[in-house]
C-alpha cells in the first residue's frame, strides 16, 4: 500500500525539518515522535481508523480534541503533558502550512 500524505509529511517533519531546519534537540524530536505514536494509537484503538489509512484531511479539530480528552481521561495525563502534546501537533501543522498550504485544509465537523 502506498504511504499516505500524513505518513510522508510526518516522516519528513520528524527526520528532516525538526533536526535540520529547526535544529531542535533529540529529546524534542523523541517527544514529538511519542505524541504522534499516541495519536496513531488513539486513531487505531478508539476511532477504529487503520493507521495506514490516516491522511492529513482526517485530522480534524474534533479528532484532535478527542485525542486530547483521551490523553487526560483514559491515560491520566496532566494538563501540562496534554498541552505539550498539543504544541507538537501545532508545530506539525505549522510545518504543513509552510510546506504546502493546500495539504493543511482541515474540515470542521
């Protein structure tokens, strides 16, 4: 199966953009990576979206809000941890806006 736009963008975000263009630490990259691992787990286990079918357009504000609530209620994360995960997601969408604004159209449900 061909990788989705989300998979391609996320790979470039974590492996090229963050270390080369933003020059962030390895720990920051690991933290961002862990955020997206949790997001993928949420999509797969809670939203029943197969990981290989996740696209940028599926990452709606409702899905992200549900993910943040899941972190707090089901995983027991504190607000600061939840907000750090949100900051990683914001950074990813900022990257998408700069790279290709058309890929960053998010539908609101």
